[in-house]
C-alpha cells in the first residue's frame, strides 16, 4: 500500500473522530446489521445442526417402520381388543424378501411400572434383540447389553436406562439386583449411559427419551408380557394387541435406501388393508432438513440484507450531509491541487472506515452470540424455571453455531455497503465546481 | 524578460439559466514577468475575480491563451489543471481557508500531499516553511487556536511550500486589522524581494500601492495600467 493510501485513511479517520456522535450513529446501522446476520445464521445453524444430528443418529442407511394406531376402529380382531400394527410375519417377510437388506431389528415397547423394594417408576419396557444396542448407539456405563443367548433362552434379564437406575437404585449398583415388572422379576445385567433426549423431527418421529428405558429380550417380553396390553381406565377397559412396535431395517449401501423403502411399503400394503404403520427414511429427513436449512439461511440473509441496506442508507445520508457541510474544504483542497479522484478517495475512505468499523464491531459482538444465549438461558432458568421448562427441547438445548461463512460474508457485505453507498456522496463532492465550493459559506 | 505568466486576449463567457450570456472577460492581455508584484483592482463585477480564477487554473477561458511558466495551460483537462495548481501555483485567500481539522503542519503539507510527495523530507520542508513565517512553536495547533494574522501566515507558508511560479493573493489583508495587515504585506514584499511573482487582488488603494504596479479592471476589460513603483 502506498503512503498516500495510509495518509488518506488516517485523514479520513481524523475527520470522523471530529464528529464522534454522528460517526457513531452512522456505524450503528451497519453494526446492528452485521451482528444480526451472525446471530441469526448462528441460531439457524444451531437448530438445524441439532435436527441433523438426531437424524444422523437414526442412521442414514436405516429405514424405520413403526406400528401406528389407525385413526378409526378399523382394526383386526373383534370386541374391545384393538389389534393393529406390525406383525412377526411382516418381519419374516422382510427378512426373506428384501435382497438389499443387511439386517432387520424388531422391537416392541410397552409402558409399564418397574419396582424395586418400595420404589416405583414409570418406564418404557423395550423388548429387543442384541442388535438394538448398535443401531440406537446405546452406550453402557455398567455391565453388558442383552446377548443373543438371552434372546434364545428368553431369560428374565434386563438392561436399565440411566434415569431408571437413578430412580430405583439411588445409592447402589443395580447390576445383579432384580426389578419387578408386573408379576415377573428381571435380573439386571447392565445400565446405560446418560443419553440426551432427542426432540421430535418434523412430526414423523416423536421425541425420545432413552434414559427411562428397560431393555429385555424380545422373546422374554413375548412370553412374559405378551402382545396384549390391557389398560384400565375409570370404569372402562381398553386393550391393544400389537406384535411389534418397530422394525429397523438396515441396508448395505446408501444408494439402496430409497429402493428398499419402496419394497417395504409394497410388502406391507399387501397385508395391511388399513394403514397401521409408518415408514420413515432418515436419509429423506436429512435431505429435507438440509433443504429447509438452506431456505432458512436464505431467509435470514435476506432479512440481514435489509438491515444492512438500511444501515447503508443511513451512512449515505450522513455522508451527504458531511459533503454539504464541507463544501468549502472541498474547494480548498481542489485549489491546492486535489484531483477529482483524490476527493472521491477521501470521502470514500471515510465511508469505508465507517462501515468497516461497524462491520468489525458487528463481528466482535457476533462472537458473543454463544455466551449471550447460554447466559440468558441460565439467568432465565433461575428466574423463571417454569417458562424454560415449558419450552420445547429444541429451544431448551439450542446451541448457536457460528458459521464462518456468515462472519466473512457479513463483514465483506458491510464494506461493500460502504463502497456502494459512499460512492454517490463522494462523486457529488468531486464534481463540485471548485470556484463555487470556495465561495460557499 | 522571462515571463512567469502571460494571458493573451482572454475571453470568458458565462451562460446563466435562461440562456443569458454574461461576458465577464472581453479580451484581456497581460504579461507577468518573473519577480513581478501586481495589484489588480476593480469594482465588483469588473471581472477581477474571474481573471484571478483563470490565473489560478480554477477555470478555463472561453477564448484566448494562458501561458504559465512557458506552458500553454488554456486547453488542459481537469486533472492536468489540478496538477498545475499543486505544482506551480500558490493561493492566499481573504479568509485564510485553512482546513479546520488539520494541524498547521498538515495544512502546509496539502499541496505536497496532492503532488504525491509524502515523505520525511516533505514534512521537514513544511516545518521549515512554518519556521519561516514565524510559527515554529505552533506546528501542532489547529487553525481555531490561532489568530487571524497567524492563520494567514500559515496560508502563506502553504502557498510557498511547493515553490510556485506565481503566488495568487485574493484580498490577503481583507479580514485583518491594519497592524496585522501590515505584517502580512511586509511578508509578501519580502517574498517578492526574494524573487517570487505575486498577483494580488484588492480593493484597498493603500494595499495596492505596495505593489509595483496596479491594473484596473472595468466591465471585463483592462481599464488602465498604472505603474506604482519602479519596475525592475
């Protein structure tokens, strides 16, 4: 950079410092705009990252088929028993008919009470096979997960979730103890690690809390608890008969996911006249989430763009006032040999200094996004715990993620705004007739 | 005799809104030999300001020639005229015309800055100029911290810093009391004695009397040519 460049910049800074309040106000617009871009994009990224993480945990190679209560009472079986959902035959048909299938993991879940001595807690009893651990990424803090042998022998063994363990065994190691579910006792062989509950995703998957689970072999669940679940409610009884709650199908290759999902749908359609199941493809969800995120980001950039535009107009306004006020100075400079481009450079450098300062401040405050959000949440939690508790988990756990592109883009745009909105006032200053300008009072 | 500046049959027309043409200069020819000290007098509207603007390369003649330091500058473009102003001309104005946010040294530096001379030497030269006009102890002062006479001395230093062919002074004592005005006039006389060519516009006869000769303008023409002192 030539010394003239630095001199121009230095003089620009000097004139700006002469009117601190005015310069400060001019900066404010750009500063708010840049901060807004970074914060909004950061929060947007945070939300969609959360969603994408959850979907990824479901596994991109997986297809999740779940039993779903049909809307009307168009169920199989008669009387007060409602029978619906996936059947063991469906599972067998999938395993034998789908060539691309790597594995299919069946699962049955029932809400029950689990007891130990005088302690009782509501749990989700999950009947599953040993593969269930792998596909749901369950980590153990104690003991082992269910084995194939447990399944074959239909043993009364259980692996309990972290919260379940805390409820029933606050002061001791649960492994080796027995919990009671209905009339049966189950020997505890393992305890899972604490796992962050997942939020629901776009309505197709409900929120899940793995910490309140009790895992027992699917075969044990079938023989000890059975398919029929009777719930008594003040005077009436309801019974549901469901064989399998969920089948998680894994394919070998990501490219085979869509095709396999179609095969599964065709298979199920044949044997289920009413739609009492749902097929969820995490890969599709992931793609949807990504598209959604792009649109969301686009929207945010648009909003932020408007903020920056307004900031730019503010700067232009102030520069036009400055040019009028300094007409005489322009005349003097021209008389002393300043070319038109020198005048343009002078005023443009002032606007760029203004907007770049606003941009830098904005970037600085942009970096404060994460601590600010986390801090606000902590304060809110202390002051209004009910309000925080009533918020959806997505917001309760929102971690803003600063997107590097948004920081760079916001700063560059702010400088660009300076150039674009500074050019007109600078041109106007340069085009003045030096004689007229000198005569200006 | 070598000419510092020369105007030959210069015309200047202004077209007002509505198409009315004002003929501000109607064929003026003047020679300014090197070392000349000329006062230009005239009532307002006589064309003396227009002439000064032309001499200062702030404006171009409608017709005629202006030769400055041996170079015909009457057909140059805006950038070239700016270049000429920064290299060959020094301006002294009635209201000093210093730039408020700049210090004394920075004000003096401006013509060099626009020539592209930004260096330690340039700065050194500006400090010398300030010393020459007796403001060595005011280098970092702002114009508002100076008296009128001091401000005009800064302006003189600024007019001299680029070692110009011609110094143009527009009512240099107009805003000053007589004692300070006298001080400034002595300074101009000293500069002229050192060989500088000075062209001064004034309407005060006793100020004009300090020049070697006085030119009177009337209705866009040179009215008379009165020598007021011995021509060198």
